[in-house]
C-alpha cells in the first residue's frame, strides 16, 4: 500500500495545508492506487503506516524552506536537517522527520519516503488557509500524486 | 538551605503547547514562583456560532489532535442533549470503546515518550532506543494498536468521522470487531510488561504529597469515562456529586495575571483533574486486572502525590483494554448493525461532559429552532489543572529549598511535576522547520 499523508493544524492558517491537500484528493476522487490519510497534528501515528508491507509514503506538510509563500519542494528526509529541538519531541511538535528517525532507530523497516514541504504565508490560530495556497491545491495534489507513484 | 535560585524555563519541553516555569529566590526569600501559560486564546466558541448542529463537532474536534475523540464525543453529546436525542445502546457501547482507545493511546504516548525519559535519566526518548530498545519498540507497538483500535470505531483516531448527532454514521462489521478483540488480547503481554517497566522506574518518581480536591466524572455502573455525574472527592474521602448541567458552579473560572488560560477552583483553593483524579474518585469501578496493576504499582486511593498521575494513566490503560474486551463481547453477542440516526425532538441548550486523557471536559451549546448554533462554551481539563499546578509549586519550592536542592535539580523536579499533569496547553502550529544540507 502507498500512503499520501497530510499533516497540520486545520485551524491555524497555512499550517494545515497538508490536510487541505488530502481533503482535495479525496473530494475529487483522486485517491487511486494509494490511500490518503489526514493525520492532523498527530504525527506520531505515522508509525502505523511504516513497515515492510508499505510500498511508499509521501507526507505533505507546511515547511519553512526559505521559499516564497506557496512554493513547494519535495525532498527525501536525508536532504535536510530539522531545526526543531530534539528534547522537545511531543505530539504537539509533531515533526514527521523526528517520528521517522524514531521509527528507524527502533528497527522499523522504512519504506521509500518523501516529504512535500509547502512554504506557508502564515500559521496564525483561527485563520483559514490563505487564498493563494487554496488556489494551488490542485497543483499540490497533482505533484504529490505523481511523486508518490514514482517512489 | 538553598538561598539563591533563578529558574526560567521558557517553553517547557515534552508537554503539548507552551508553558513557562519561573522561580526567583534571593537570600532565601522566594520572590517569584510561577507556572505561566502564555498561549493565545483560540476562540473556538465563536467559530461554532452560526453553524448547523451537524457541523459543530467537526469544528470542535479540531481543538486538539490528541483529544479529538473526546472533543467530538463531548460536542456530539451536548448537541444531542440540546436536541432531545437519546442514542441506542449499540451506539453508546461503540463510543465507549472509542473513548477507551483515545485514553489508552494518549496515556501510552505520555508514559513512554514524554515521562519515561525523566524517570530513566534521559533528555528525550531517543537515547532510550539505545539503552531500552525493547521498551521503545513496545511503546510503538502499543501506539499502533491504539491507533488501529480507534480508527476501526471512529473512522480515524484523529478527528473521528463516524460519531455524529443521533448515533454512529458507520459501524464496524462483526468480523472487524472480532479481529480487534484478538489484537487487544494479543497485547496483554505488552500491558503486563508496561506495568513491570513502570514498577521498575517508580522508585525514581519524586515523593511529594499535597492533598487537594479531585474532580472527575463518576457513575454507579462504570469507571465514568464516557458519561456520569461530576464528582468531587476531598483528601479525607468526602465525596459530592453535581449534575453536569451545574458545571459552572464547580469550575468557577477566574483570571490571573500570569496566565492567558483561566483558572478554576471548587471547594478548596484549587482542584485536580485527570487520571489520578479519576482513580481517586472511581477506584471501585476499575476492572480487576486494573486493580491488580494498581497494586503492583503501589497506587492506592486517595493518592495525593501529583507525580503519580502517570502511574494512574498506566492503570487506566489496563482498564481500557479489558473494559473494551467486555464491551466488544457484548456487541458481538447482540450482533452489530447500521442503525438509522435518531432525529431531533427539540432545540435548545445542551450541556455534556466526557473524560479525556487529561481530565474532565465540558461542552455547552445553544441551538435555535433551525438547528443553528447560537453560542457555545468549552472548558478543557488542562485549564482546570493550571491552578493546581501553581499551588503544587507553592508547596514544592519551599520544600526543595529546605532540602538544599540545587538549582538544576529543582528545575527538573518542577518540569517533571508539570509533565506529570500531561498538560495539553494548545495543539498549536507544528509545521516543519528545516535547512537543506544537500
């Protein structure tokens, strides 16, 4: 099985863009050959989708990448260094890279894995997804699906 | 006696959200001793105004990524109360199994990932992969079990989709429930090993007692996670029950300068909510296996050591597995079928409560004749614990000073105390922050 996993806080502006992409995929019937999963802010549950029976995982999340807001990049975990504190590991901080590291060191078989990071405009609580990112949801979905198929 | 201390923990780690610890002691005089909560209010109550009753739980579920089941259940129950809806016995049992899954899931995360590093002398869970690989592997196994357990009943564990006003929009098949039963039974050795691990680490739990009031849901038929009356138990064992509709008379919210979150109090200057509060209120209703776990862990009611909240959580994990097995057997015996949703019989005000991992949770809504929400209120358990944490600080800091505790040791003791409450201050933003290395 292949998984397209959306992470983020739905009610915190562009922080929830990953969840919005997953919603777009499901709402438009694009979920073919993979399962789309909304994990919201509970990134630790990602371990449920890792293992030898999993063919590939692509996680979509808001990310500070130094790009223009709305731009995205798909990368492998070993291409980046997380800037979050290791000691701060918690569900709240739900860093998928840390969850992946924990699973790997705990002996999980890690399938082909990629992250689609989308540069946010803002991540304020109570604000909706920005209009410019909302307009690009079809683009994000298409890019994610294409990349997941090739993993 | 330690005479000078300056502790300034900005954004305490291994808790959900942001909280600060500030202690200033000069020449033996305590100038400041505060648990500070700087999180901005999120105004969920305003977000539900103007929404149809079928949408409200979808919104409030997003209050928390960990207690999403609890917020969904409290919200749907309050809506059902407002709309005069009585759900079926099957729906209630399925929701109870779902509630157990959430409690066990959150407690496993807290005990293994957030607290165990303190007790094992590690800065985070990552070093434990080297020193205690079997324990970390077991934690991830149990976490996965809880995720599958909740997903089967709730559609998904984070922001469940099946729980709707009037009942359950989807139900698992008999085959799926039987498979879940087998998975839970297969997890019993991991449960027993969890109790053994925590028992082995328990000597590292600080000895600190501060009698306080403990508040949780309680009823005469079960442990009171999904439903019941509000119950208070005082350190001398005196109990009093209140209707859930009177929750404002129990919570008595008030504001303090050091916290953006409101404080609460009832009979005493503060009260505690959460696993230890439930244990102290409802010990008699635990399944026998959970009582045996409590005995093995040295936990007895009424326990007044707040650090033991994590131990009470482990006892509750055992309870949730065995009580779910009972509920699944009852569902299998009766046969599970998709039932039509119960329709509203009235529109008005509804107030309901469930226990979430961190304690008692209240939701209240007003609906007009068209089923549109006119207003809401939500009191989360972490807010009910802030005042109690501050009162713990007020007693613990002088004790630590009198015992000549060094600054770093004092800082760790205070951090561990806050973490013991498993505060979920805010499921705030969590986006990635990375730099490219190639």
